[in-house]
C-alpha cells in the first residue's frame, strides 16, 4: 500500500478504510448470498430476507471489523458492540427503505436493489464507525 509523506493521519485513515472495505466486502458477499438463498430459493418475502441476511452479516462484520479494521477503544467490547448495533440498526433501516424504493418504485430486481442498498449503507456504516464508534474518547 502506498504512503503519503508527512501525512500520518491520512495514511492511517486510508489503511483503516482499506481494511474496512475488505471486511465490508466479505460481509456484503455473506449478505447477498444469504439474501439470494432466503429470497430466491426459500421463497421468503424480499424485505424479510434482507432483514435476516443483513442481521447475520452484521455478526461477521462486527467481530471481523473489530479484529482487522478497528483497534478496540477504551470503551470496551460490550459498549462498542452496543454502538455498532445502533449504527447497524440505522443502517438496516436505510438498507430496507432503499431496497423497497428500488423494487416498488423503480421496478428493479430485488437483488439489484439489495446491491444498491448495500453500497449506500456501506458509506453510512463506515462513516459512523470511523467518526463516532471507534474514535477514542478522552
């Protein structure tokens, strides 16, 4: 990975974003795979399938993200998990509404709507974790 001379905070941000992007990418694959299984194979309503797949991907994302993308803060694991859960619940609401809008308003396939919703939710989740959950409290 490249380094920008004299910019340690920017370099740390880029490293963290890259790691979170990799963890988020794996989480997205889990989310999409489970969504496809629940919806296309299991016949579960697409919004329920999205709720279930998002929730299961959250568990992977929290533990993997905490290990590889973010250093633990002085808040402790339980407090961090509560904050990440809150961020993720907001993300779930965003995800659900974008999916619903994509399918019911724009007539997109459910999987395409899910991918669009995941991309928007990724931005929310990274930003909230970066600037709120995992900032060190002094």
